[in-house]
């Protein structure tokens, strides 16, 4: 008896431990309910428990918790949207009942077949099904009203008034579409000269405000007109000066000084609308867009002049109301104009994007000998040729020092600079020798030709200012050489025009570098070569990055002093380094373990691209690559691997790195944490089986006593010995059992302890949340 009491106590303790595990699983299930992330959106719903929930997501959380904590409780459902209100009044109930009755009329869906019928209420219905829905709804809303009937098949005849109204509505819609299209066709320049509109919104310039005013006047002709409230941004308390117009040209031109282009201002397309405004220059402009266009041109031609703005609405000196917008151009012509302007803009942008190297090479310098010594120690025949060489040098090597004038005359010579010598063709020189009598006329012609030659010099549009000896600032050396050429021809006895200093006259700011200057063909060839090198390098780097390394921590110290988690990652880094810097030192292994350890150095890892060196055995373990599928397995090293493929890669790498190490095997499916829990459950199940086995032995030894005592229902449930085979099933209580035998035991014990509890049945084969696939 003592032995039996001891075994019963032991069994109760084991059952208590099992209950504790059940409680732990319930807590985990409640925690899973809160893992649903709910946004902070207020969309209240009323639950069947009479409580209001902030959103449907919060309601689902509450329903999840109730189902976990109290499985016997009624399922929580949504009664209606909105907060739980008190009981509605009789009128509200009647209204809701009437609405529900009307809704039932539209429960039956109707087809989209158009077979119209004319009803007795004068309306045309698409087909008889829709007419039947209307009859049902009409009878529900007003039972005393006469019943709707079909008068005739087809559409109801329209009266003259109805047809006239329809035509007017169509015309108005077409006119409104045309007007809106005209408004949106206004192309405004990209400049910032803010104005505050009468709607208290800030517009970037007058043209944009005019465009918005056009749209507003079409959409709401009876509404207030959109006008300028004041200059500057809305909200400014003082009269702040409006910034100058800024042309946002392409980035290539923005590298130099940003210069407004008159062609950009003139490319603005304004509609033919008459909405006159009076400008600050006392002129009347047909609309705001044309005033903005004139302001743009004026700001380019004379940046220091006062800005052109709106002085008043309407014509200058007139108090008459401003007429509405009038559309005066067909839609086709407007589309053609928009297309032409867009084509011109694209062509202009393509021309501006052409490499400026051709501009440098196309510089035509006069055949004059006016030597100057460059900062590179070379003598150039004249300033124009030096500027041309400086332009080319700045493109070929932007980081090199700028080529400038070091001194007048030849390098290393103190002789005075000779006068300009015209090196004409040989034929003209022979003619001059033969025709001495015509020398004066020839000299006049030569002077004209010299000036034309000087003026024919085409200089690039580069801003690299230099200060001339005449005290004027020239945009670049080429333009100064051009001016010096013309001055030397017009007045040979005057002092020569040379460079006084770099930069603007009287300024100490650094001079920006020259931009672009290579022939188009050479530039294209260089670009192709660079592209080929980049593509080859990118292919090599892609090949290096294709190495898939496992998540193993077998640290190695590289020759660059960095610690890499394993052989594979160090090999991958060495491969990338050899591609990016072939001339650099090769990345190898300095020592095993983290940097700072004193372990002996293993063999070097050659991590060159595939075409250069043979691959390491460790690298070959990871070559095939593994899919990104999460089917975890637990290894004999106590680590969890995402899938079997990654485990095989790790086992291969481990065996290659250390052949004497024990072989890495799979302990079980699932994570290692699940394996530990499973071991605990197995131990508990084994203890229960042992106790049940001892109890059966005692019952066999004491048959007389067993007959006298009543059988314990729990012990009866545990008489059957279940095997340890793992064929998991998900039961109706949401728990996973190792096999159906253990599930039946649990159901028997539950019915013995709580007779009213429902029986535990199998839902599906496999773990809860992860059913096994069942083949047909």
C-alpha cells in the first residue's frame, strides 16, 4: 500500500507539471494574440459583448484572447459598425426596417444587358430586372402611391425642353473641356519670383498664378477671381524683395555660372485669352502670362533694372471690370503648337548637351604672331591659341593646374614683342610682290580681312574670367584674345591688350575650372572603353557576390587586420578586393580565430575570380547555392539551420576546415529550442508510462485488494501503453500531440476529471499551424 501511495503521489506531481506546461502554452497563445500589430486608426465597432472597440483589429485581438482563455465561451462577433449606442427609438427602428426592406429589393443582381423599357413615371430603365427593383423599392417607401407599370418597350420619348437641355449640357461640357485644356497648355518658365494669390497661396511666379486663375475661372465662373494679393510669399509681414528670376538649366550648364537665356523666356506659350493687367511699366498686357513673359525677358536683358510686376487689374487707366476668359484658338492648332514647342525644346536641349570638346577644337584663331609664355613653360603664338590649349587641357585633366599666361613674349626671352605679322597664303604674297602699285588698296583689304578674321573666332561658352590690361573683365581667355586681335588691327601703335590677373577685375574669388573640351569621336571612344572596363569589373564582382556563405561562426583573422566569421566570407572579401584593386596586396589568412589570437596560420585562401585561380575546397561547398526556404533543422552542434541545404553546406565546410572534428549530423527537424521542449515532453511522458506500468504490476500482484476497491478512471485511461513514434496530430483543443494514442489518453483523462468537457478530437495531421501535405 505504501508503494501504491507513493506512486499515486508521484503521478499527481507529474500531472501537475503537465498542467503547468498547459498553462504556459495558454500564456504563449495569449501573447500570440497581441502579436497582431494594430494601426492607430479610429474606426469603432460594437461587439456582441456590448463593448465598443476602437477598430476591427482591436476587436479581433479581444476575440482571440477570449477564445484562448475561455474555450467554452460564446464566440465574440461584431454587431454593427460604430460605438455601442443605447437602444434605438421606435422611429429609428421603423426607419431601419424600411431601409432593410428597400435593401432586400436590390438583393437579386441584374445583368448589364441594355433592353430599355419606359415606365409610367416617365423614366427609362435599362431592362426589366432593374424596373422590377424600382417597383419593389417604390412600393416599400410609399405603399399608397400608384403602382409602376411598363408603358412601352424602348426609351421614353423626350420632350423638346429635355432635348434642348441635354444639348446645352453637352455643349457646356465640351466648352469647359476645351477651356481647361487651354489653361493647362500654358507653359511657364522654371523660375522663382513668388507672388501671393488672393486665395492666400504662394505661387512660384506670375505665370503659374495666371495658369491657376485660368483653371479657377473655367471650373467656377461665378466664383471670386484669382488675383495677386501682394508680391513675395504669403505670410511675410514686411515688403521683402522678390528674388531675381533663376533659370533652372541642365546640370552641365549649371556647373559654370547660371545664365538666363532669352530663348527660354520666349519659349513660354501663352493662351489667347484677354484678361488685361496693367504692368509696373505703365503698359497694358492681355493676360498675366504675357506679362510674366515680358518680365522674364526684361530681367535677362537688364538684370539691374527694377522688376516688372502687376500694378493693377484691367487696362492701365481704366476702371472697367475685367471680362471673362475668352477661348480664341481651335484645339487642333493648340496641340500642334504644343508639339512644335516640345520638339524645339528637345532639340535645343540635345544641342546644349553636346560635349563641349568640339567647341574647344572649333575655336578659330587668327594667323598672328603675338607670342606669350604659358604657365607650362611653352611659347604660344598668340593668346587665342593659349586659350584653346587651356580649354583642351582642362577637359583632359580637370585636376591639373590651370594653364594661364606667365609673361608676354617668348619664354626665356627679354626681347620686345614684334608687331602683328599677317601670314597670308603664298599666292597672295606673290601677288603683293608683283603688284606694288596696288599696295595701298591691298593694305586696306588686308585690314578688313584681319578684322573679319578676328571676329570669326568662335569662343566657347565657358566662364573663366580674366582681367585685361585695359581694366575690363573678359569671360575667358579666348574672348580676351579676340578683343586683343581686333584692337591690334584697328590701332597697331596702341599698347597691347594682355592678361592683368586671373578672375574678375577687383575680385579675389577663386576662378572656376574650365568645363569640357574634347572632340566628340575621342570622347565617345573613351566612354566606350570605360564602359567595357566597368562592365567587366561588374561581372567579376557579381561572380564574387554569387558565393553564398553559411551562417557559421568559425572566425578567421585576415591579412588586413579584420576578423571574418568564417573561411567563406574571407574568401568572398578577397575575391572582391582582387577585382576592385588588382595591383593591391592579396587578402589572405593571418591566423585562426579572432585577430589577436596566437594560433598557427592555415593555408592561404586564393580568392581570385574564376578565370584566374582554382577554387578552394571550402568555397566549393557553397557553390551550388541554397533556396530561401525556411524548413529548420537542428544540428548535432546545437545550432539551428534554416534548411537542409544550408546544413549540408555547413557540414561540408566543417569537415574541410577540420577533418579530425566529429561529423555534423541532423538531430531532429525543427529548431533546437523545439528539440529541448520535445525532450522535456518525452521525459515527462516516459515518467507517466513508467508509473502506469508500475501501477499495473501492483494491480496484478494484489488482485484481491483490486476487487475490493473501485477503479480510478484516470488510471484506467493510462492503462494503454502508447508508443514513442512521432506522428503529430493537431487536436480540437489547439494542441499538438505526438500521436493519436496520446491524444486519446488526454481526451480520456479530461473526461474523467471534467465529465462535462467536450471530447478531444483530431483536426488534421501535422503540427498545429503546419499541416502535413496529403497526396491524392
